[in-house]
C-alpha cells in the first residue's frame, strides 16, 4: 500500500483517514474491521501513536490481551496518549480478572487525569469486582461528583444495591426523577424500579419501570423490565399493552419480539406463541433461545409433531453447547423419542455444565447410568 502513496501530504491524509475509520469501527464494536484499518495505517506509518491506540482498542474488543499490551504499553511514554493507554491496559487486566494489576493502572490514570473522572470510575468498577464495595462506592461517588455521567451513575447504583443501601439508592433515583429532560427522569424511574425489585416489591417495581417506559419510549429496555415483572405477577394484560407499544416502536428489536412470544406462551395462548416464535426464527434463524422455547411448546402439545420439537432441540443444543437449558431440553426431547443413549448423553452434558441440576440427575438415574 505504501508504494501507492508517494507524497508526504497524501501519506498523512491516508493515514489520518484510516485511523479515523478504524476509531469509528472500534466504537461500533467491530473489532476485526477496526484492527484491519489500524494495521493498514501502521503499515504506512509504523509506530503511529493514534493507530497503535486504535489497534489496542480493537484487540481489547477481540479479547486479545497480548496484542493490547503490545500496542498500548509503548504509549505509556507518550504524554498525549498515556491516559488512553492506561485505560485500555487496565480494562484488559480487568477482563482477565487481574483486579490488582487493573487497580494499579487505574490509579495511575486517576493521577494522570484527575479532572476527567474516568480513572476514579474504573477504580470503582475494579474495587466492586474485587469485592470491596465500600471502596467502590467511594471511588464512584468521587467520579460522579466530578462528572454526573449515566455510566458512572449506573455503576454507583449497582454498588448501592449490592450493599443493600436502600436509602442511598432511593435518594440517587429520586434526584433524577425530578430532572427536566425525559431521558434523565426515565432513568430515575427505572432505578426506582430496580430498588423496589431488589426489596422484593415486584408490583411497585413493575409500575416504576412502566413509568420509565412511558416517559422514554425510545428505550425498549424499560418496557422489557416492566413486562418481565408483570408476567411474574401473571398480570398478562398489562404486560401485553407494554410489549405491544414497544413492538410498534421497535419493530426490529428481537428481544421485544421474543418477549411477546414468551408472554403468549406463559399466558396459555399456545397458537399465538408458536406463530411468534416461528416468525422470530424466520428473521433470526441462528438464535437458540426461541428454538428451545418453541421446542418445549410443541412437546407439550399432543397434536404437534414430535419430530419438529426434537429437531429444534438438536439445533439449539448444537448452537449453544455451553448452555445447560438447551442441553436439558435436548435430553427431554430425546427421552420422549425413546433415544435412551442420546438422552443420557445430553443429560450428562447438562451435569457437566450444572452439576446440581436435579432433573438431569434424576433422568440419568432413571434411564440407567450404565447405559
């Protein structure tokens, strides 16, 4: 590529464009494209700091810690990129559960950029991962005082809930419910729902999440949370109204579509549930979750074809070998089909993933562990 870029001016323009594009793809979560573009920039200008940083971020997205270190560590001596490199290195350490090393990087970041709040935020996240909830709260409160960012706010609320500090959690939620803009008020209502749910008041929590969904209908997550709680309370009509509104506003959101199918299934509307699951699988044919649910639904219907239920179970288990629910569904469908050896194999796969799975234990015992 470098042979085709002769002039220094053109070389600078091309590398700047490549780095900018790589940064955009990294921000969108496309690690492979970001890495390819950053590597192309580095091929033109080796050791270009901006390209090294984007390459490190792409490696972080891909879970390639060695590449993160290789690209980011040299930037620690670059004053213009040191803070960003410390953040990437700390996040890579955190991903591998090395909270000690992560804490060291984030402490340096907090010292290097004391006004940015990002260092204190990551110090709080790291302390929470390490089990130091008091330390996590102190760091996150300091970060939130510096910058009332929703990401910091959410982490602080998580810590308050983990500490069962209901008074502080409710206080934080209520400071937001009085805000002028709808998005902030909705966050406060959703936080209130989270606190009430943690306290065991499902009805009040559902109402708070429903308020959040009405305040900010652009956030489908609020409607999904409220619907989950209403479904748990068997308040089908209220869940239906929420999900219908969310479905109309977010017609391409597969989680809303799945929840509408699940609601129909739990409410006893089997034909509607099957129709919704089939439509969802037509749009997302590789999604194991609706496969498992449709398989269970068909297995419970005497008029349905057992072969389809088994086929769905086989496909779902193949797609998600580490998901015990899919393996258990397969064990049940094989047992119903009279495939003793296949049912035992699937049940043992369940127990390898979830040793305390009592139903799988019972199935192995019933069918004969020596088979």
